[in-house]
C-alpha cells in the first residue's frame, strides 16, 4: 500500500530551498512523486537549475544545515562534512546533491540542469537515448530518466512554469521513444541470454549472473515502454512492471524465480536463461 506524503515536510523543504540562488524549480520525484512510495521511502527533491548561472552552493549548504540538524547520512559521511556537493559531484548523470534527514525523514536533494533536461526531451521525442555505466545504477543510467522525472514528478515550486511546460511536452509518452526502447532493449536482452549459454554449461556462475541481470533489466525496460511508463530506477521496477496492464503473466514471480535458479549449477543456470527468454517472448506478443 502506497504511503502518503507529509504536506508539512514538503512545505518546509520548498520554503527553505526556493530562495537559493540558481534554483528555478523544485519538485517531488521518485516513488513519492509517482504515488508508489512504501514505508521508509526517501523524499527525492529535484532542484532544477540554470547551468549558465549555476547554483549558489554556499546558500544551499546553509539551507541544508538548517534543515538537517545534526543527523549524518550517506556513505563515508562524518559530522562536519559538507552536506551538499557541487554540480557534477555525483557523476555525469546523477549530477549532485545531498542526503539529509529532515524531521526524521530521509530526504535526497538532487540537481538537474535545465538545458540538459531539454536535450534529453528533444532526443526522446526523436526516439533517441543513451545509457551510461554509472555508480548507483546497476543496469546503467538511461538518459530518458531525466524526461521521466519531469513527467512523473509533483511540482512544489515552479514560478516560471518551467516544469509544467516540460510536462506538457511529455504527455503523451513519445511514441518514437517507445518503439526505440522496445527494439533496442529487446535485442540487447536476448543477446545477453545467447552469449551466456556456453558459460552456463560450464558452470560460470559469476558471468552468467551478470548476463541474466542485464537481460532481466532489458526485459523490464521493454515492459515499461510497452505500457508507455517511465522507468526511473532499477529499484522496485519489477514490482511496478508486474502491475501494468500489458505485462507477461506473473512477471515478478517468474522473473525472481528464474534468477533464483542461478545457484543450482549448470542446469539451473540454463533453466534461468530459458525462463527469461520465455518472458521476452511473452512481452513481444504484447508490444
């Protein structure tokens, strides 16, 4: 059952952050923006900024300190460390931000540069996208995540209508992107299943596990695209996809059951690969 968001917390966050130099819009994203949050889900707060003007990191740090109090959250963090990164501090695509605890709730502040978001939306409308190896994303950071974040977010502060205008561009889901994602991830997933066959027969568990995960991730991308839904993160994707109108029967149960067979030796690995291939066949029939 989805968890309701704290209106008081969202109002507190928007009030503290909207005056920071460079912040043009603020949104609630992730599962809480989408309405699928569970107990303990983070509050993902997107800070949209103009790359030319940049962000006032000193002012943002001061606001974060006041919001956060004394809690320490994040790998390698210690009391006294800066709470906020500079733009790009978390890598090319995740960009930067900070992990806070506000009123006892985990809050992630995430930077998104508007010009780059626009380039991603332009590309999505043409059916073009990239996927990058990235920390925090075991399958990879697919560029349409930027578009999906806009499409599924809840606006908290948007005085210039910047997010609202971009939302309008993404409704309905771009058909060119749908077709491109189904084709690319369908081929890529089946490729990984094929190249894993010999390694499975030899009992190479580590290699086959990697191939099976890549194939499973591609399958989920296909199912999301079939349903014109945005895949924002690998976490929880199988559960979401299983609830879509057009999905292989018992998708999550069968996918997790297939992956569980990997530890059962060569025959288990081969069985896993066959089961995922069957799920691809079911998905193709729904496209």
